[in-house]
C-alpha cells in the first residue's frame, strides 16, 4: 500500500474509532453526559483531532444513525435474496433482529434524533436519513406485495405490515427500557425473542388441518 492510500486508511480507521468510542460512551453514560474531550481520551487522540473528522457532536450523532440505517438496508437486501430462495420470513426476521436485538442502542438513536430535531440541527442530513428509511419501507412493501400475491399472508395493504412492524418494534424497545417493567419481567431477553417471533409470523394464514 502506497503512502497516500495508507494515510486515507488511517484516517478512516481513526474516524471509525471515534464513532465506536462515542457510541459506547453514550450507551454507558447517556448522550448528555459525554463530551468531545471524553471521546478524544477514549481514542487516545487530542480534542482537535476529533474536529478534523466531525465539526460537532451533532455530526457524530447523525453519522451514527446513518451507519445504522444503512446497515439495516444492506442486511435487508441480503434477507430478500434468502426469501427468493424459499426463506419467506427472512426479511421480517432481519427487520426485527436489527431493531430489537440491541434495544438500548436503538433507544439511544431515537433520543439522538429527537435531540437534533429539537435543536433544529442537521436538517438536510435528517431528510437524507428519512429517505433511507423510506427506501427500507419501499423494499418491505415490495416483499409483502409478493407474499400477498402468493397467498402466504393475509391480503392487507402492504404498508399495513410495515407500520405494524414499526409499532411493534417501538413498543418492544420502550418496554425494554422502561423503569415501569424493571423487576416485573423476569425474562426480558426471552420476551424480546417472543415479540420478534410474533412479528415474523404476523399475518400468516394458520396451517390447514390435516
């Protein structure tokens, strides 16, 4: 690798290290309690180096959310390939696993977005983020249209299914992170898996009696 390419790779690696450290600090301490200085210390770089990559914490927030949504989209594309080979539940399973497998992280991203909206910051980037989510919804609508046409699920408007997935996910994440249910539900991880299974099989026809 020549020096120019090596320098670019080092820049990318350091940028990813900043993102990883920022995410972990926010998960551990809450986004309001994390400073640029703490992120720099975690990566073992100077504070000024952070600003070579990101102009503000808001820019770090939006980048984390972008990376997350793009990962969901990529995983969904791979799941659709599985569905075309006969694993019809793969797209729904991918969606729920992506959203509910780490509820604390997902709830963090929800709070970060709420924070950016309240601040009126990163408006153009938030619009781009919304477009990625609409792309994900469009992909799901196409998948459900095919499953409806094949008689695999009940004939409702395809977007009903996506909206139901979204509502079930939001409810599961709120339940997981709510102090109301702390100490009440003995097997929270088992409950999350149960909710995912319910979502994956949503709308399917019951098996016919032999």
